[in-house]
C-alpha cells in the first residue's frame, strides 16, 4: 500500500518539476534578453561619449592654436577663452570616431564651447524571446563642454606694448616674455574638456 502511494506521488511531482524548470528557463532567457538590450545601450552610450569628447577636443585644439597665433595680442585673448575665435565646426571628428565604434551620430554645437551628440548603434539588439526587439537599435546622447582654465588681467590702456599679461591657469602661472616664447602652455593647460553632467 505504501509503495503504491509513493509511486503515485512521484507521478504527480513530475509535471510540477517540468513546469518549474520551464519557468526557470523562461526567466533565464528573459534575463538574457535584458542583458542584450543593456549591452547595446551601453555601446550606444560609449559611442556618444567618445564622439562628443572627440569633437570638443578638436575644438579645444583649434582654440589653443588661435591663442598661440595671437599670443602677442592680449586684447584678443578674452574672446578666444570665451569660444568666440573663428574655428571650424568639429562635428566631423564626432562622425569619424562614431564610425570606429560601429555607430552613427547626429552632432551639433551646444553653445560656443560644447557639442551634443546623439549616437545610434549600427547593430540591433538581436533575436530574443521578446517579440519586436530583433530590429531595434540603441540610441543615447552625450554633451561635452570646453572650459577655459586660465585668467589674466587685461593690459592697462597706458601699458607698454611689449608687456604681456601674466596667465594664471588653475594654479599654474606663466609670465610671458614677448622676446622668448619658448615656454608656453599647451592646449590641456589652457582648456579643460569633459562630459556635462
């Protein structure tokens, strides 16, 4: 009698076991789908961040070149540090870097000293158990800004034309000598580039 009951109990447990295993398998596949989507979003965010920074760095270098070209004309420095120098749009750099990250971007200047990039992955999320996701791509955005690191006192009206202002850049100081311009700050000394919060 007892053995018959045990056999009957085992027969009833098998469908429950199959149901539990099937449910766990479904959950595992669902987590995998979520993981695929998260990885694709992460790729898009990386591409957006890198592209925005690349465009901002290109502009930073252009501003630094403008400052070097006008180092003997301190009345132009303020415009350069405020981003009002005649430098070309650097979105081409964002497109170039996005292509290396297997993405496409929409880039636009954000004010005088920044770039906003919207990146879309070229790859899709792929086949998952969630219907309709196989053709979806991830889209993320990022903004990079350029900030002047330096300040100076504009020359007085009656100042000698041969005297250049002292340039102070986040704790570092340059006393510029117009007769010896061998020790000048680099682009990274003049401007900071970072992603906006």
